[in-house]
């Protein structure tokens, strides 16, 4: 245990103590990387601050938060869940086990939405709200709506919108059974739906499969395009003519999603590589 209540410590001393705590479960290199990341996330200090032995005052509340984070990491939790926040589009979003951790590749979806200059945007399966909130902040004149089937996820998303000052209309809704009768029309529908096949879980890291919500991760092996078919149908009903559907996909199925959208009547369907060069995003226009 670390006992740091209400005292000032040299950062290099604090760093080495955290490393010793974490090295019980992970190798030295991983423990060092996690210790640097933990200090940056919790106290906004940089690696150079640690290496130079600069000093940091830790109060009782910060000590408790640090100890909880170390214990979570020691149990195998991802860093973002341990600290309770994740960086996305230059902003920190609160995250917990009810929502997926925002990934850097998903930031491209935000840029693609913003590039459409829409007046009305719908984010399906909003999770932490990272897409909807980022779009609302980048396009303050746009009307942004966000759906999720999980009340717990919506609570996280609403909290992020409030803290970051974004105006988003959140609704509890299942995109597989959407309310299409109200006739609202959108310029853009965007979604990062569940897309990992159950059989792929054996290839995934334990900190993902054991901590992130399976409801937001997985689809049946025999129906990998389940959510994309639903989103295609939703777009035909709720996108205006010329409106854009923007989807994040399993890279194994990006071409299949694009082909499905073409067959459904969408035009200018294209697969767009993510920041790592993987075929990840699909863009299509309602004809």
C-alpha cells in the first residue's frame, strides 16, 4: 500500500513505488509504462517531470484515488477504467465498465461527420457519448441526438455532455427496433455498433474481454452484419435525400458492409482506412 496522505513527494520516488506495486502482476517494462501513464492521467505530470524528480503534493482524496487505480490495474483493468477517464478528440471523457473505452481510430468518424457540415445528426449506440459530444462541440449549431439501449451507458454519456458543455438529446432506444414513426429526418447518421464476432474473442486481450461490456462488443458469428442491416434500413427511413451514413466496421467485413449498402440503394459507398491503415469506416449516401 502507498501512504501519501497530505504530503509532498518527489515524483521519481512516487513513480518507483507505483512500479513496485504493479510489478507483482506484470513485467518490469509494462509496469514502468503503466506507472508513467497513471501519473500523467491522475496528476497531469509528464515523463520529464518524473525523470527530473520534481515534487508533487498528494492530498488525502488524491491518495485514495491513486490507490484505487493501482488496485484496479493490479487486477488487470485497463488504464482508462482504473483512472475513470479516456482521451478522445483532445478531451477527457469519463468511462466505466458500462461503456467501451473510446479508441483513437473512432476519432475519424467525428472528423467525417464534421466534414459533412450537418444540421441534424443521429449517433446510434452512443456508449460514453464520445462521438455525439465531440460532434456537438465541433458543430455547436447542429442538433445532435444520441441513442443507446443501455440506461447505464446513457447515464455516463449524459454526464460527459454536462461536464464538457455539449448539447445532445439522449434517448434510450434499440437500433434494432428503432422508433421510425415520428418522422425525424437527419443529415448524418453515424454509428460504431457492436461488430466483433464471438469466435474472435479468443484472439482478443483479456483486459478487453474481461472488462469491457460485451453488449457493445459482440455479434453472433452467423449474423456479423446484424447492426449494419438495421442501420441501412434506418437510414432509408430517416436520412434525408443526399444524407450520409457513416459507420465503423470490423475490418474483416468493411467490404461486405459497403456492398450491402450498395445493394440497398445507397450511392457513393466507400471504405475508408483508419489511422492505422485498416479498412475500418464505411461512408454511403442515401440516393
